[in-house]
C-alpha cells in the first residue's frame, strides 16, 4: 500500500492558520451612538483604531463637536446638518465630544481607542 505525502500542503495550511486571527480582529467595526432629548446612547465606548463611530440623530437640534482628541487625530466641529455623521478612528487614545447647545445639560460623551 502506497501513501501520498501531504507535506506539500503544510505551507498553505500554515498560511491560513496565521491569517485567521488577522481576518477576525482586523475588520473595522461600526459603532452607533444615537442621540435625542439631552443624551447620547451609549455615553462611553471602547473601540479599536480603524473602527468607525456613527452618530445618529437630528444635528439641526444638536450640533456635534469633538473637544478633546489625541495628538494627530482628525477633529470635527459644529456638525449641524443631516441625520448621521461618521468618524473613522485613526489614533489610539481618549476622545471627548459634546452637543454644543446642550453640554451644560450633560449632553456629552467619550470613547477610548486602543
């Protein structure tokens, strides 16, 4: 009885085994923050660099500004049109945002990117 060697498949198998964690953990995630009344839900998030944050609500009533961000991170200010806004996280660190019109009523939030 003659057996075929499967050693020629080992490099391909190794490649796919090493690729699985990359495929699982590298895909960006979109996190949705809804707002209305005087609050953001959720108020805090932990995300990964590369993830997208999408705020959903009425910006004509609640303008959105990024107040604090790590050095080198893109910023935004006075988003006041539309019903959604997306921000791709490019730098790890702490971010703080607020509704410019209602921050004194507690309408603010934050996220940490790792």
